[in-house]
């Protein structure tokens, strides 16, 4: 039974508990001796740690992804908490409660999925509705889709995150489709529902959230296209041109090659999907970042990836 969760840890605490070893990086001091930088996690977040003593012995005994029993103390380093680890050894996964280590969406998973089913039924184009329904009829896919995270760190990085993100993107797509004239709502909704399905295989999320081998080697966009091809084989007379347009939405939803899309969006529906996907991921990621910061401060610390501080307001307690 865990005693210390990361969000409750304070400078000066003595730690004797179980965490997930999310990352470990062996480095060298100026004198040539090794030290070990690590990132530890549980369901509430992550904390950086450092090992100064018995480094080679500890490094040889633990692997990223292991559950580890940590003994050490907490101090502050460069404005952030750091765990100075005196001892670290592997801990049996059979003795832990996964609920202590995997964050979960606060929203009701079944209610969110029911909303997606209702939106699917509103798709009027028969072959698009049938394609989506083929996925919903696949019980193993649905199980993974309901539980998968949408990312490892940046946004919706928790169990049920993929479903929550997908529903949000689909809801935004529906609103935007009604705002502009000339939008093919059905293909936009289909693309929004299917744009991240590859993440059901890109991540492993049984005992920790991390990239699977398939995810690292292929990426969720490639995996998603393969999944669509497989399901398309079950549908007769799916129009070739519409198949290409739908796949283009999956391929281009990250916007640019720099951000992982083989091609940039080249249809209005693909452009819309790219922007609403970015809006939803950014808003969720920024909100999570704000929530992890000191509630007594009006401004967050510097967000390195987005390159700015965020203002939380004067009355944010």
C-alpha cells in the first residue's frame, strides 16, 4: 500500500515507498564518476530524482518501467523538488495496486462512449457510418479505445484519455461543421472519430503509460492507417476517392511534417481537424500544467515546450 503520492511530497520529506521508474539516464560528474538521473511516477504525476552513491550497482539492477522501492529524502533543486535516492531496488508488480500508479480520467467512460455512439448514428453517409460501426463492433478494439491514453505526457495522459480527447474533438468538429457552409460534415466527423485510433496500439498502459515497441517504430498515424485498411476490407463498394480523402485526414491531422504528419492538410475538412485537434490537446495540456503548479501563485513556472509562463489569475486558490 503506497504511503506517499508525488503531489503530496514536500521538501524535507523522508521517502520509503514504491514508484514507477519512468526514465533513467546515466551521466558523469566532472571527476569522471557516474551518477544517475531518474524520473519517478505514480498516478498523481512525476518527480525527478538523483542517485549519487552505489550508482553502478543500482543501475544494473533496475530498468525503465520497473516498479521500484525507493528510500531517500526530498530537497529543492533549481526551484523544483528532487528526490535524493539512497537506495533503489525492483519491486514485484504482483504486489502493487495498479490504481496507485495510473491516472484515470475524472469523466465517466461509459457515458462518453455512449455520446460517441449517438454521434456515429447521426452520420448520414452510409459507407462512412458503416466503417465507424465496424470499429465499434470490434469488442477488443473498443476495450482498448476506452482505456488508452492520448499521450504519454503532453495531454490526456491518463486512462480514458483517448476517449475523452476523441469525444471533445468530435464535438468541436460538429460545431464547426455547422458554422461554415460547404463543409462535408460526415467525413469530418468520421475523421475526428478515427484520427487517433492508432494510439490504442502506440502506447502500453497496463501498469504504466509508455510507448509500445510498435508505437516507437511505426507511430500512431501509420498504425491508424493500417487499422482502417483492415476494416475497409469488410466493407464492399467503399468509394475509392472518399477512402483517400478520409485517410488524408488521418495522415495530416498533426499539421506539418515537423510535427509528425507525412503530408500537411490539403482539404478544408483536414484543415479543420488539424486545428481542433491542436486546440483540444493544448487546452487540456495547459490546464493540467496549471493544476500541477503552486495554487498560491498567480503565474505558473516556465513551460519549456510552449515557451511561456501562464497566468492563472489573482483568485486561483
